[in-house]
């Protein structure tokens, strides 16, 4: 799983049939400091993440293929959580 930021959506005139009805999102992996860390990934979005929201993406292809209902789907990444607010250090 990776922390990522939503950078946009993907529109395809032709795509694998297993992607029909799914929103495809471009996610930029980031570090805890918000700095990009790695190359952007395309993920399916069952949660309705908004632009520039921080999300958790999973590369569990088996779970993603089960979600789209096709064991032969090329799907790999899926948004599994939306980060509401950053972690804060607790001071006692």
C-alpha cells in the first residue's frame, strides 16, 4: 500500500472490458511530507476520491481483479482509503 495524491482522472476511448463502469484515477505516490515519491499509477476508484485528496492505494492485483469481477483483468491498483487529515504528533 502507498500514500498517494489524486492528480487527475483518466479518460479512455478503448479500454479492457473489466474497466467498464469504473472511474480510473491518476495517483502520484507521495512521502509523509507530501513530496512525490515514484512514478504516477492508474488506480480504479470505488470511493469517489476528489482532486488533490490524499489516498491509500493498494497494489493487490488479486483483490482488484475480484472487485472488477474479472480474473483476467489487467487491473492492479485500487484506492482503498481516503486520508481525512494528516497525522499529528501528540505532546504530553
